């Protein structure tokens, strides 16, 4: 190099150091401010040799080597980092809150808000629903429109009843049938809208009451008279308290010319009543059977012919109706085969223990006629001959059942 003596070149080499020293991994150095300032002052001094001073300074300063901390000491190590040699750009970076194990809790108090408890409760009362769907409420007609009625139901807003929901069938004299001030009971069919108004129906309430009435009649095995108002391929249709009833052709005594029954009255019984599916099935045959049941009573001794033998018992013809003599009610003894007791076509005597009008069933019993367990198996003829006398002994038992009902 030009302008540099051999002596200075040798000193420059010493300062630069060996190549092996450069490849060593970087280490954290702690250099005090005092040594740094002295280094700067020596460099600015023109009377001294810069290379010599730097050489001397490097010999005097002993760097402190800090080994990387163990996992257990990472937290304490991060708190003791010396930021003297950290640049301004590094310090100006935002903190990463995800690395901090601190919980920031923001607590608010009711006093910080403008809260009026009375106003809050008043708002709740104003917006309280008048009635849920399916609820029955009472009201008074307050206005009549071309498309329906407005009914005061003591709520935030009146209830509205569309014209088609005012009753069953077509209403001709609308204003005459629903005068102002008329009190009526209605059913909520739609909950309140944004204005607080609910939709109500008198028709839906009538139909609900009709289903309830029909269900009670079916359970009690009652018979009703209906007027046939139509027919289709399957059978006849009729009206039952505003409900559409159906009579299958198979449930008619004479289903050949079933179309001729239109506009005629028939006495029928209930076969199926299902409000959820709106299914109402009636039967003329069952009505005739139930009519025969009317002459029967619990504890009555009847005589009939064995129609069929099933694994669970015998079906006995009672003159148009059939009764079931179940194997559990046959005898108090043990039996191996039902055919050892009775055979098809045999005439037998038995007691009536149950009459189910709803399902059209009659339950029979012969075990109550035995004086000892298994007597029916040993001496069946004797029991059949003495059946009338033996049935008198069971009268008190059935009288007790009648009182319990």
C-alpha cells in the first residue's frame, strides 16, 4: 500500500487478527461506557499513534462472556438484559403481548352507565308477549274491517282475527254476527309482531274443542249419527262437529252401492281419532258390534261357539261379536296344548271379564268357574253343566269392580 511504512503494515496485521478468530461464533460482550469513551479520546488525539492506542486498549479490556441461560433461568435472564448496545429501532418495536404471562382485566361498574332500573322494568312490561301460540284468551270486539276483526285482549296492542278465522264455513252476515263490544274466546295462532299485535282465531279454537270432544266419545265407545256429504273411490265422507270424517267401504254393511248413501244418515262408531294428522276414521260395522255390547255386562255368563284357536287363546262367537278367551284365563292349572281343552266349533260357556268399547274387544274367562286348580282339564263337562250356579259365586267380585270405577 502506498503511504504506509512496513512497520505500520505489521501493526495493521496484528490489529486485524487471524482468520481463525473470525470464524468463531459471536459472543455477547459487556463493554463499559468508560472504556468506550477513552477509546474515542485516544483516536481523536493527533499526537499519538492510533494503531498503538487501539492495540493497547484491546489488550487492557477483558470481554465478559455470558453463557446462554438454562430453560429454568430464561425468565430471569430476559429481565436482566442490558439494553445499552440495543439500537433505537429495536427499542421502538411494539411489545408482543402474546408472550407476556399477564391477565389484563377490565372492570366496569354499573355507576359508569346511565342506568334507570324503573325504566328498564317498564320497557320489559311493555314488550312482554301477550300470549304464546296455542294459548286461549278472552277478548272484546273493538273494530270491524273488511279483512277481519280487531279484538281487545288487554295487551299492548289489540289482537287481529282474519275473516277466514272467524268461524267454520262461509260467514255471510259478518257485521251482524260480530257487533262492537261482543265478548268472545279465541286461540292465539301467531305470536306478536314488531307492533306487539298477535293473530287470533275463533275457528282454530272450535276445531280444537271438536277434537277433544271426539276423542272423549271414542274413548267411551259412543255411537254417533252422521250425514254423508260426499264420496270417493275409498268410501264416504261426512262432517263431525266441523271435522271431516271418513268411512271406508270395508266398514260399511253394504259397500257395493256406497254412492247411494250420499245425503243419508248413518250410525257409526270411531275407528281412529288423531288430531295431529287430522285423521278421523269411522265405521258402520263397529257401530253394529258396539250396539250388541250394550246388552253385555261384566260378570255375565255367555254361551258361544269357538271360531278359531290361536297360540294365545280362543276366539268365541257371541252372536255377531267375538270374544277372546286368553290362555291365562282358561284354567288355574297347567296345560300343554290348547286343543286338549276346546276344539273349533265347540259350544262353551264363559264369564265376561272386560268390555273395551273403544277397541271393540270382549275378554272371557273360564278359570273363575273352577272349584279347584286344573278342574277344567279333568272334568270339563261338569263345569259347563254347573256354569250358571258357579257364576253366582263370582258376582260379588264383579260388583266390587263396578264400585271401584
